[in-house]
């Protein structure tokens, strides 16, 4: 019996007793069942297994603390009510949004410097506009999992936007021998061609996530546009779109994507188009259902009698009343698309080399796994972490928007 | 009984129509190729004579509609023509592989379905407790992970570190059934992890949805214990959505198997499809897509029929 094992059980039992004394039933059940499981684990796996459990628990605690702090930070920011000063001053709002946006576009097209910073500014302004006391009220209801999700998304956004500043080496620069172990200049070692793994991981945040977001946006505009039109127009148009969606949805998504890629060849525009066609029907169905519920309302009837056109109805009456489920759907679609694109690039049919991309990084370095090295799993874990994070946030938003309170 | 048969027949007809439309899509999408199949197969450097010879061999000189009808009538009897790369008949390339894929999917399903339903009922019973929350986070994580991530983690621990199961599922003739199960255990487990999470969440949601209905309130008020309320009163009415989810996930098992097969180098139809896509072997791609789509539609159909059979209310649509 080492000191560690004695300390481990003492701590667990102390937590259980304290929880029981202060009537924290849930904590007690968790701590005590962990104690019981640890008995078995300790007998089977020895102190090593108990150490693994302790490390996991410590990591979990750390994550919880970070999430809690991040949520409080957001709440404080929202309490200051910066957003309302923007809302009360439209010229300021548009100025703050347009200048960096135009700069960013110019940087992209003609190569102005500091495009990354301009892009980050656009996002910061959008976030600041959203920071109002109402948001603070909403944020207070966020569970820790959702706060964790927001924190992860925040981290990925920073890594993706500022990739060239964060990564120590270029994304395609060959700097050492193949599969070189980690050293001072390479945090995670080299990949199969001698490129720095860590730099490629950071650039991957830009390439893989960027592609997934673009593809999701394309699918979303196609699907939501068609759904809104179908709901407002109705009749044969609605029927026709519905049947088209039925047919597309009855082909498995990965198979359909493979079919299209085999015909048009694997390139980024083809992937975006393929994903847009495959996922638009799902968005279409949801939008049509949500908008269908709004269309039958009296105020829509009133607007129609006023003589408003379809465009006005969609923009001013239907959209504001169906944003919450649509935003949640966007998050959900993003997860599906991200996983599909990652799968495609894992199969070697996604973003083509030498561009860094998480899915293909896993495949290229998979041989290392048979030597017990976990480096190739890091990009895969990065994919999983982001998807989990988005799912957590979506879960909370769905719960808020449905007003569903389980008994 | 007659109206059930009518309803089922209607669904079957609808499924056939959709399958027909999909076969049209699959066939005519290849026609969208820049140039034609012969050009794509032989590449830019092909001479006119070679192109003409291949076109004649593949029957490309006939109009598209004639070729489509020929292809479709062949497909009904599982004759998908010959591969353009190896010149072998497509069915001899993918026939056995399809059986392997079906075996893997069945293996995973046999483990996953009972586990998922039992766990789903259990979390519905313990809803909003700490276990429910842990299960929620765990299943969400499992759903969000790409299949290759789960697959490689299993390889790392079960095959490389602990040496319990083989990392690569190479199958050979004359293997004993136990050996077969052992070799395919890791790919099956990967599929189980993904599918169980999804089915469990849906089972829980289906049961919790019902718990708000008045008849459950009644059962609770008369003093029935909670587990009995769920097993005796809620579960029978939750069968329809649960069957739906099970069928959907079985469909997923057969199509989502592509990535898992590549990770474990399993000789299945998904592996064949990926190879054919990178070699631009269009007859094989078309055949695989059609088989996958047909399986997908068949299972969805089974879900609809199952829902109709377990829920009498669906037999009399408003």
C-alpha cells in the first residue's frame, strides 16, 4: 500500500462523508460509487489504474474550473451592456463592422497585410453587439458543459484565425527527417515527411474548420432559402421541393459524397457543392416545419392583407420568429458536415496535400499507432473535441428554445 | 388486416419509386463527366483508336437511355457489367465483400441493440440524476467522435498495448466461427460505440416524451413503482419510435461502415467503394452506390412497416 493509494481512498471517502453530511445526494452517490469502482479497479489494475483515475478526475476538475471561470467572464462582459450602446447608435455599429470587413476582403483578394486581425475584429464587434443584459440572463442558465463548449470554440477560433502567428513553422515546410521525435523546436515531433506536427495542427484549425463552416453555410442558405420559400408559397412548389428532398435524403450521405467526388474529382469547390446538396434537404425540412408554424399566425395574415410581398414576409415576419431553432440547427449541421468532411479527408478525398488537414493527418501518420505512439490521434481528438463542444452548446440552445422542462 | 397490407404495399411501392429515381441519379451523374467514361479512364494521353475501342467495348456508342435500361435490367439480376480496371465482372469483385460487410453489421447490431435499449430505459428511469448527466455527456462524446478516432483508440489499447485482439481483420476461408468473431471484434466494437450512443439517446427521449401523458400520471398516482411505470406503461407505446431508431441505425451500420473498414483493413464493400473511387472505376462505384442505397431504403421501409404494426393509430391516418 503506497501513500498515494491510502491518500486516494481517504480523499474519496472524506468527500463521500462530507457530501452525505451536507445532504448533497448527487455528489455523494457519485463519490461513493467511484469508491466502489475503485476497489475493483485497484485490485485488477493496481496503483497504476488508480493513478489514471486520479489524473482523469483532476483533468475533469480543471476543465470544470476553466468553464466556470469562462462563463462568469462572459456574464460580467454582458452585464456591462456594451451591446446596447451599439444598438442605440446604428452608424457606429455599421462603421465598426464594415471597415474591418472590407479590410479583410481586400487582404484576401489583393494581399493587404493584417487580414487576420481585421477578421478577428469583425468577430469581436459581432460578439460585442450581442453583449446585452438579456444575454447575461441567458448565460446564467448555461450549464457548465455549454460553457466548456463555448470556451473550446473560442480557443479554436483563435488558433484558426491567428495560425500564421502561432505556428512556429510553415504548414508545408520540411524541417527534419520523417517521424522525428519531439525536440525543442518541434512540440509534437515530425510527420511522415518531416514537417512539424504542431504547426500543421494549428493550420488544420484554419483549413478543416474553415472548409466545414463554408460548406455548412452553403447548405444552410440553400436549405433555409428553399424551406422559407416553400412555406410561404405552398402548393405544387412546396410539394416538388419536398419530393426532391425525400430522394436526396434516401441516399446515404457518405456514399453520395463519394459518388460525386469520384465523378468531379476531389477539390475544395466540389466538396462544398457536394455537402451543400447532401445537407440542404435536412435544413429544408426543419425550416419548412418551423416556418410552417409561423405562416399560419394572424400577423402574417395581416401583413399579407397589407399587401406585403414574399420577400418582406420572409425577412421581417418569419425569420425573426424562427431564428432560435435555425441557429441550433446550424450548429447541428456543422457537426454532421465536419464529421463527413473529416471522413472524406481521412479517405484521402478531402483537402489535397500539402495543405494541412486533420483528417488526412490521421491517415498519413497512422503507422505510428502500431508502435504505441498517440501523436496521430491528436488531430482526430481535435476533430472530436470541436464536435463535442458544438454539440454541448447546441444542446443548451435547443433546451432554451424549446422551453422544454423535463419533469 | 386488409388495410395493413394495403398500407405496407403503398410504402413498398413508394420505396421502389425512390429506388428507381436514385438509380437514374447514379447512372446519369456519371454522364456529367467532362468528356466521357472512356476519356476519364484512359486519361488525357489516350489515342483516338484506344478511346474508340474502349467506347465500343463499354457500349458508349449507344444512346444513354438504352445503356441505362440495359444497366438497370442487369442490376436487377445482380449483373453490374465489368470493372473497367480489372475487366472482371463487378459482382465477383463485390459479392463476397458485401457478405462480409453484412456480417460485420450484424455482429455489431446483435451487441448494440439490446445494450442500447436496456441502457436507454435505465437512463430514462434515472433521468436528471447524476448518472443521467454522465451518460448524456458520454453518449454525446461518442456520437461526436469520428469513427476513425474511436477505431484507432481501440487499436492502440486493445491491440498494441494489451494485445487482446488483432488490429487488422484479415479474413481467410476455413476460419472457425470463434476465430472469425475474435478477428472482427474491434471493428464491431467501434460500430457498437457509435450506434449505442445514438440509440440510447433516442430511446431515452422516446420514453421521456411519453412520461408527460395523462395515463402515465394515472399509473403513478395509483402507486405503481417507477420502473414498472416505464416497463409496463411507457415502453409499449415507445416501441414505434424505438424501432424507427433501431432501423435507422442498422442502415447507418451498413453505410457508415466505410470508414471503419478502411481503419481495420476489413475486406468489405466499403473498402471496395473507396478503392474504386480513387481508381475512377465507375461500374464498381455505381454498383456499390446502388447496393448501399437499396439497403438504406429497405431498412427505412422496415422501420415504417414496424411502426405501423406496433402503433394501431398509424393504421387510420387522418
